[in-house]
């Protein structure tokens, strides 16, 4: 490579340029580099001529390259210069690349929904049920294109697991979306196979949504869930709603609290009048949930959102989430109110960065702090903000 002057190892100079990123340890695994910043434990090979990228990729991803580097550097972590020392026969690898990739290198693609280049497709996904639920709730991946499933997606981002307000139960809606996604490949056994793969063999889609989805969702997305499962603590006969947190602004939380959950409460009040078994207990649980959600809407300590790097006058008053602040901060009121099906493994400890000048919470980079509404309102008044 470097010895042939066809390609060279680069650091910051390689940012913004296509190339091959190579791990400096283990088997020297490689991947196409899109020009972004990379970990210190990797190095990037950038061809001097971009037209040689397919050939460089063929070489750097081959066993031959791995053997050549290890023959020169047997250390557990090879030095970056060792990655550029093997001789690179440009003509040979260019010929091999033209056979392997006659139409050029494929566009970046991943079937893993945790990757930003994932396109939101259900059937080839490594987690089809998780992707299907996210699609049903109207979540979109950055690289996702419009398709025929969009018409089956919920518009407001609230899908109740039991039937509420004239809507179909979530399991029925999810099943219809899955059948549309699989098309002719959807068979009578497909649903059972998907559930078995998700660890719910012999159980229903409704049971998975109630008891398995959210815990698996948290684990898959590294405990930064974007679909939240709000419930009233009754597993089989209670209120369960899946909510797209990317759409959950103050207005939508009001809808969830007073319209959606309010409709459920009205159903239960009628059931109490009919003297149905467990109706009173179910009603009490739903009313309690409504009261907890109201506390989140109000945002008084400890149901407030605290953003360490924002000055006091810019702290949210009530449920005023900013997506840019991230799930870890915005989900805290729901965790404090204990309205989520499972508690995500989220901690609010010290982190890096600086606090705003003059922050009343001092210079410590703490995140598990609570501010009263009175404190925040006075700060806004002092700064002339509403």
C-alpha cells in the first residue's frame, strides 16, 4: 500500500474521505470508511486515487493482508504504520475487484436496526418484531425511504395494546403490518416463528407486546428506548400503551393522559356500573396512572426534566422535552413516576463537559438533580422569558 504510493494511512486528513477502516487488534477486521471520525484503536487507509477504493477494500479485507501485517508486526496491537507496510499490487487487486464488484462497491447497508444506516425494512432485519413495532408507531430511521407500510403506521404515535377508543388492539394492527411486509412469504406459521425467535414460543403476539417487547427493546437499543411502554401495573387486564417518544411533546402527552387513557377510564366506569368482576380494581389502577401522568405534565420535583448543561432559565417547565437532550434525560420523569413496563438501566451520574457559567448547582457535573417549578419560573422572569 504505502510502498506502492497508491494508498496511505491517514488520521484527521482522512476525515470526510472514503477509505477502509481497520482494527489494530485481533483479526484486523476491516470495514468501509465513510469519512467519519473513528476510534483510536482503528486506522484508516485512504487511496490517493478514489477509483482504487474497490481494489484497496479487496486487499485490506483479505486473509492475505492479515497474514502480511502479522508477519511484519506480531504484537497484540499493531502500530498504525504496520498496517501500511504490506506491498499493494494495484493492478492485481483492481482486476479482482472488477470481478467481485462489476458495478462498483455496494452502498453502505445494515440489517441491524441499531445502526443509523438501517433502512427500516422489516423482513431482512435482525430484529423483525422490534422493527415492526417501531414502524407501527411511526418511527423513522434516518436512511429510511417511503414504502407501502407507511399507510399502516399510526399517525400520532400512540398505540394501545388493548382496544381503546374504537381502535383495534395493537396485536391485530401489528399482525396486519407484518403480513404486508412479508407479502407472499407470510404463512400461517410465520407469526409463531417470529415469536419463538423472540423467546416467546407458544405465546401470542399480545402476550409478547405486554410482557416482552419493552424489556427487549431496552436491551437492543442499549437502554436508550425510543418506544415507551406506559402501563397501569396490571399485566393482563390493564391499560397498556406504546408511545413513540420522538413525537411525545406536551400536547401528545395530554392526549395520552386525558383522551386515550380518559377513554379507557370511561369504559371501566361503565363496567363498574355493570358490576363486572375486577372492574373497580382496574378503574383504580387507571385513575392512579392518570394522576402520575398529570404529575409528569406539571413537572414538579421529582417529575422534572433536568438538563445539566442548560442554564436555569432554559430548564424545561413541565413536560417540555428536547429530543436533542437525549433519552437518558427525557425519560427520567417516567422512571420517577414508575409508569413504564420495565425500568431501563439508566443512571444519572457524573459525566463529561462543563456546566453553564453561574449554574446554581455548581461545577460538579451531576445529572441526578431536581429543580422546582418555582426556581425555574423565577429564573425565567429574571431573564425576561415567558
